[in-house]
C-alpha cells in the first residue's frame, strides 16, 4: 500500500518523505507551524518554520527558539518534498501549509476563516488533492452574520453602557480575537483599556498591522478613568480580583460559542456577541468544494457530523484525532494569560 504524503501519528501530522511534522503536539526535530495559538504552536521542538509574521508571536510565547520565517507562497524543499505557506485568514501570521510531492498536493489548514476581517492577511484558496480541514463550528446551526453588523452592535452596546455611567468589559482571547476587537472599536466613543495579557500581545502585533491606541490597566489606574470606556480582557480575567476595579461594569464575550443558547448564562456574562475567527458551516462547505479535493480529512471540532455530511455529498471524507482545540481555547481560563498580566 502506498504511504500517504501526510500521516497522523502520536506526535502530530507527519510527512515521512521529508521527516517534517506539521503543528506537532509532542517535541520533534523539525516542525512547520501554522499559527501562534498554543494548541498549534508548542514548546520543545528543535527547529521551527513558520510564516515570517508569526515569528515574533512564537518568540513572545515560547522564548528563545530556533525559528525561521517564510514569505507567503515561498517554496522550500525538504528531501524533494515542496512546502509553502498560504494565508489562512484566522489570525495575524496564520498559514495553511501546502505540501507537494510528484504532483500530489495536500493542504493542511490549521485554523481558518474566509471572511476578510480587515486585520489578518485574507484567506487564499488552494487547489489540492487532499484537504485537511478543521470543523470547529461544523454544525448547520453555526451561521455568522457579516462582521460589520456585529461590530455595530458592539459599539452600540459600549455607547449605551457609557450613557449609564458604566464601564464596558469585553472578553476575547489575547492573541487574535482581542486585536480584532480593538481594530474595529469606535474610538470616538471613548478610550480602549487593556488587560496585561492583551496589551503585551498587542504590542507584539503593532509592528505587523495597524491598530488604534490602547491603554494598559496598571495598579495606578483609577476607577474613575475607566468609567464609560471599554476594557478588552481575556476570558481568564472574568471572576478574578483584577476586574473589581471596573465596578460598575457590564460584561460581554465575543465568540462563536455565543451562538449557543445558554452559553452566555453559563459563563455569567451580561452580553454575548457571535464573532469567530473560524469558518461557519457554510464557509466550511464552500471551501471544501472550491479546493477541488477528492479526499477530505476532518481534524478538530464537530468532525463526525461534518465528515458524515461530506460523505453524503459524495466526498471521500474521514476523521483523524488531534490535540487541536479550535475556539475552545477562547472560553477556557488560560494560566499563561494570568501570569502575563502580573
């Protein structure tokens, strides 16, 4: 039997012909990294290869590592296997990894979204034979509204809270979601304040993209300074002693999971905005079709449901187990974020 170009192993997605792993979850010698989120970019590899915009993100998160950056579409060859990185549209520096050998093309998406968020390099469609896709929101119930409509709602919410003399506290993952929120907040309403984890990552991204002015909350920040303004913080800050400085405040979370009834209530959040850095159901299906791939591998999220639907459509689809979390990392308390703020 022919060995597949990419295999799913106990360490990660492995290209045996090149002896290279894609987003491995256990330490390896050579790793190609799709993006900077912790479930895809882990500590302990000997050598890292990633898109050059992702290099400072990985260095900020992992410290001094052996890492090299590649341009979009730049081909690099390892043992006659051709690799290249292409925009995934997920967060700044996020890539799809294209792998080619003897005319056979595989694409590993990592995490991706097809809507242009005005901050991240927009998603690039790549034709391939085998397409490895996430399924974070692979249910028909997930259908996103246009981004501008969501941000209109967020800014109106902020303005309403301001009129009532309250501080708006908006939760979003410190890498990616927080900067997307900051980018589209209406600064004519007031000032944008940030939690330490968000500010630290925002400062890493400032040289890479255009972001408005933010103000770090410190021990010296007075409650009166925050009133009527907006605070962008990671989910881990909710319920912490840090947030007491915001009283009186109103909370909101921006996440794809806010599409689920009860998600806001379970997290004791006042308001939920449905905003994801992943594809919805329609986006996943449109992308799969547009790639022209004959084989589809579903890696994380609602893999069973999505792959079964693809098979009903006539695709050769299957699931593979990985340690990727998708947007689950956005709703779980993150110890790194807590430590970065101290």
